[in-house]
C-alpha cells in the first residue's frame, strides 16, 4: 500500500535532483528544466497531502485546484524564460550562464 511517506520520499528525491541541476549546470535550458523538475516535485508532494488528508471531499479538491494553479504559473514562467533565453541567444550567440553578463555594471 502506498503511504504518504512514499510521496514525500519521491518528492524529496526529485527536488534534490532538480536542485543539483540548477546548481551544477551551465546551460540555461538545462537550468530551466531543473526548475520545472523542482516544481513538479512540489506538485507530487501536494497531491500526496491532498490524498491522505482526513478531510471532506471539498477540502481534498482544494489541493487539486492549488496544483492546477501551480501548473498554470509554471507554464507561464516557462514561456517567459524561453523567450528571454532566445533573446539572449540572438544577442550573445550563447546560452551558457557564465557568458551572460548583460546586467553587470
């Protein structure tokens, strides 16, 4: 039987992999994919809590609605980040995060 701890362990592992990807990668696309992995880890954790919460059906649905909002915000963040990365590639011909110094003085 799947318990809440299984969801938490899976979520923790995915979040740790995403955090490693953000800290270790130099490519902006891979960093963006790692951030999305971290958001999906949070979604798995929220799903686990909403399933195992001892509440009425209306309160359980609240967790699902919150997840839909997180997915929507993640999609908007992804579209904006891809647009920024494409603009940086056109200006610098590189998406390496070490080469991006536009905002420096």
